[in-house]
C-alpha cells in the first residue's frame, strides 16, 4: 500500500537504531516492554528475548522504515509482533529448555521401564 501512494521504504541502519535505543523515553521503554510481555504469551520467547532480537534485526537492515519518517518506535513494535508470531523463531534458551525436557523425559521413561522389567 505504501508503494501505491509513493512512500518509499528504506532499511534501518545500525547507527540510527543504536541512536534510537539510546534516546528512547522511559514511556517508550515501558510500552515496548509491556507489548513484548503480551506478545511473549503466544511464543516460546520471553519479553527480553523479543526486544533483543528485534534490535538485532533492525540493526542488520532486515527491517525497513518509511523514508519520510525517522521515528523507529513503530518499527520496533512491528518487529516484536512479527517475531512473536513467527513459528520458526525459537530462542537459544527455548532450544535448551526443549533439549533438557526431552532428556529428562527419556530418563524418567527408562527408569519406569527398568522397574517394570525387574518386577517380572
């Protein structure tokens, strides 16, 4: 839709994203964190992981902003929402939790089967 009305989108640069995070107001930080907490209920990441990954993706140019607007707050919020709804985005902590859960489940299963085999 932006292309239809002639608004150009450009990738975010690392410098402007760093400056944006440095000058975020406490209200913006609070709002972003609260939004990330709500979004984290629908995914395997917590709020801090969503915000950190959003920062990384904005810095490396994967996210774009409107060329006529320097406010990156809507880009941050959109990136957090996008990450939370991306079923392929799994954080390192979630991978570790999954591995530990599977190993623990396997060990408990082995103990139960050993006990049963001893009873017979």
